[in-house]
C-alpha cells in the first residue's frame, strides 16, 4: 500500500511531490508549509521508502511511475503539477514521457535522464543487501549538501541521515536496481508540457550541466540553478520555493 498525505486547500490545483532515494515525504515539509494556502498538496513515500514498504519482484522506473498513476486513480485525481527530486525527478521524467495527460506542469529537480552508471548502482545495491545502510548513510551528508550547510544546519542534516540509516535495505536496493536500468536520454525530447529544471550549482551527483543538457532536449523547459548541492529544496529552501512559485503562477 502506498503511504501518502494530503494537505492544503480543497478546490485548489493539485501539486504532487516525489522524494529522493533514501528519504521520505518529510523532505517536502518546508514546501508543504509554503504552498498549503495556494495548492492541494499530495506527498507520498516512494515504494520501499518511509511508510511504503517494498513489494515482491523487481523494481523498475516504469513501475515507480505506474505507482504514481495508480495513486492518482485511487484518489480520483485527473491532473497534477508534479515535482520530483533526484530519483523523484527520474519518475517525473517518466511521467512526462508516458503520461502527459495526467500532468499540468512538471518540475524536475536535481536529476538527469541517466543518473550515475549501471555498475555503480548495481554495486551499491549489492553493498546494501549484504551489509545494510550504515555505510551509505555515513557518506550521505557529503553527497546531499555543501560543507557549509552541514556546518550551519547539523540537526536538519542529522535527521535526514537518520531517516536513510533506518530505511529498508531491500527497499533502497530495489530502487538502486531501478536506477541502474533507467536511461531516458533518447526519450526526454518527448516531454512536451511546460517543464522547470532545477539544478544545484554545487551538486556533484546530478550537475548543473546535466540540467542545461536536458533543456536542449525538452522543448518547453527552462533551468533555475540554485546555490545548493543535491537536495536543493532543503539547502536552498527559499530560492526553491520562489522558483516553483514563479513557474506555477505563469
């Protein structure tokens, strides 16, 4: 069963958020507080994360995208603005390609049509299945945030790392399997709805250059580059919220 939460105002446009690998819907708390008066907000935990447990069988990006469509069908929601970060951004791309009729506008944050390498994800999945998430969690802060933010907001960083450390190893590894096979480079030109690409200027995982390359292929897209690393909605909360506000209000 997919774990989800609805906030905001009835009758307002739907804005849906999709979390990154190793986090849960709480990563969007600041956005929920900011947008709750202007939108009906839908957050969910991606399969294998938070309150959405792993399921039998292999995990694929298409399956993660179908999870979103199934949730929308279950809640009888026709169309949403969809915002996903990192893995959530990969899901956003899949939806933009395969289910544009369910979307109004698309926000792809700190993502790429091909994140990392297949071997890298396969190795990480094997590591987590063999030894759990401690080793991955130990290095997460440096992948997610700039050193300055880690020093400035140690409690917020520690809370996110604790979420990762306490996650389901199989749920995390299954999503690594999905990312190992996910390659949308030949398909993103098919995204025709208005799209905002958000990048972190200091992101070592999905770079600002990745976002600029995507802009070349997605017809109705533009890039907002923020002073942040990988989890830009938390590190550059106010700039992230403003970028969404500007885009969604047009």
